[in-house]
C-alpha cells in the first residue's frame, strides 16, 4: 500500500489530488491519497506532492507545522510543481524559508507576471507534454547531484535529484497523468 500525501497548506491542491488518484488508478497500485496539513499526516507518507501557490506562504507554514522537519528527517520524496519547485531549491532570489533538498538555485516569477502565463509543449525523457506556465519559476543553476530533465528555449524548467522531481509548470492543470505516474514509480 503506497501512501501519497498532497500538501494542503495553501495553493492549488485539489487538482493534484484528482490527477494523483487517476495516475494511481492507471498504474493499478494499491494506494491511498490524502491531504497533508500536519506533521503527523506528513510522517505517514511515502511521497508528498507540493502544488503551485505562494511559495513564501507555503514555506512559512511548512516550518510552523513541523512538516519541514518530517520531510527532511524521514527523507520523504517530493514532487513539486511551480511554487513547489521553489520550495525544493537550496537557494532563490528572495529571502524565504525553503526545504533545501535539491541542489539548485531558482528564480521566482522568471517568465513574468500572471498576465504573462502561457502554454507550450515541452519535452521530458524524450516524451512531449503540455506545459502550463503560471508565474513560473526557472532554474538558474544546479549542483553536481541534480539532473536537468527539461528545458524550454534553453531555460531549465525540470530537475530531478534522487527521488525528488521539481517542475516549473503545472501538469495537474492538464489531463495528462504521466508525470504523476513517473513520480509514483520513483516512490514505489
Ligand atoms: N511565483 C509563485 C511563487 O514563487 C509561484 C506561482 C505558482 O505556483 N503558480 O510562489
């Protein structure tokens, strides 16, 4: 029985919940998906998904709830999209609490403001995906332990390190479950 937690402190959470359920169904894996609001809930997860939202707010709440400590101490694999990518970073261009579990420097709002949101086809592991970018971050540099998995016009938008995956865009806002399935397979 695999347990996937959807961090539910702030941000676009329900879409991740629904697409994760669909992905697990596709994979025919005995599983449970539940919202994570407390450190106790976090401690029961085999993997946690962190959605888009405001990374400053989510980061502060990760510390206050003690969930950050659980993630770090139990080495729980994280799949972070957009604000989730920011939180996985070791450094950003803004002073804010981070999980600091991936060796990368991230620039927030790298593609402009909300009105500059766009959709573009991107490629990961040789497969094409719809990329939905909303005030998306970009990765400025990575360290030796991190691996670039996607670029858009030479800008890094996807990174993997151990079982953690960080994406600048929002797969949960599409009908495409493959990237969630990919994370789940990492966690298995
Ligand atoms: N720019 C936001 C942040 O850094 C992320 C935007 C999003 O998640 N859609 O928190």
